[in-house]
C-alpha cells in the first residue's frame, strides 16, 4: 500500500512541483511534512518517515547545496552582512 501511494500520489505531486523525491531542492521538508502526512492519513500504522542515506553515500544534491550555502555565507560575512 505504501509503495502504491508513493507511485500514485507522492511522485506525481512532487513532479508537478518541479522536482522529484530524490533531487527536489526541498526534499527534506517535502519528505517530512508532505509525504509523512499523506502516508499517515492513508496508512494509520505509519508513525513517521525518515530519509535514509546508506553509509558512504552522501547525497550529491545535499553536498552541492552545502557548498553553495557555505560560499554564500562567506560572501555575506566578507561583506559585513553576516556575523558569525
């Protein structure tokens, strides 16, 4: 039932929003709120949803996002806009 919900409800909803469940830039928020709420609605036994990343396989999108965020924070700090 969970697999069916992911295929028929979750994936289309995320795709409609311009991404997919793996590479969506806000996938953590999407996963935690949208997917969890939907699954809990249709499958009351579901208590929660968590992202699982296998050991040694850091999410490449998250790595790139972290790099971009760090670069932006450095620029803001160098400009005196962001304080540590």
